[in-house]
C-alpha cells in the first residue's frame, strides 16, 4: 500500500500521477485505429469524463490509492470497449469459441465494474465525509447508489444512440438478448457485493492510510 508520504510537488501523490499517465497512454492506444471512430467517441466519453472529474475534484476530496487503482482499471475496461466495441472484444471472441458461448461477454465485465467501482467510491465518500456510519441502512444506501448509476448509464446509452445515430447494436450491445439491460444491472449488483465483501479489508485499510 502506498503511504501518505508518497507526495510529489503540488501535493499530488506520485502514484496518482503515474496512474493518470497510464490512463493517458491507454486512451491514446484506444484512439488509434478503433473499430469505428463513430462508436469510439460515445463509448470512450464516460472514461474521459470520469477521469476529468477526478482530476478537477482531487484537491477537494482525494480518494484512497486503492480506489484510484480501481478507477484506473475501470477506465481501461471502458477504453478497451471503445476500441473494439463490446461485441467484438478479441479475447472474449476467443473465449466464446472455446466455451461455445452464444455472445461476447466483455460487456458483462464492464457492468461488473460499473457496480464494483461506485460501491467503493460511495462507501469511502460517505464514511470519510461523516455523512453516515456503517450499518444495514448504510449498505442499503450504497447499493441504491450503485443501482441508480447503473440505471442512469443504461438511459445514457439509449440517449447516445438516439442522438448520435449510432446503431443501437454497437452502443447497447444487446447481442440479441432481450433481457440484456436487466442482466447488466444484475452484474452491477454482483460487482458491488464483491467490492463490499471480498475487498472490504483492503479498502478499509486504504481508508485508514488516507486519514
């Protein structure tokens, strides 16, 4: 775990600067010869906006290094999806052949992260700001936030497809599954549950180190 003393000039931790550098490299890679620039823009936008918000709010609220690592992993998933689209991820195309799947499941990974990352961010923000203390209601609120974000993302995808004119197959990644939206939200719930249980101790320690 990176210590609090890991600070460079202007009060920004070296490890956080390095993660931003990695994001920029992946962003450049993602933008080079993607499946289509028409689909790349709306699919990459959430990652770019996400990181911009983190940079602009860094001095007001600095998340723990563990959460920034999770955010970096999440944005990389988004940028990979933007490069290939969620229906054509090469690794999951290969896995689809090996395991005889009827669809490319990379979008499920994205929606798992969509629950995993906000759950940790909401937990840390609510606890460190003193808005709530750990309780059953606390975890109910965290899960509610995750579901709200998941639903908002589905609506944003719908709006992006309608406004941009990009075929819904590329943006929504339904792949012929009429229950795709519901399954995506279930994956977000599973991601949140995983973050709050299996990674609870790691995150709690990271929060303590941040104080």
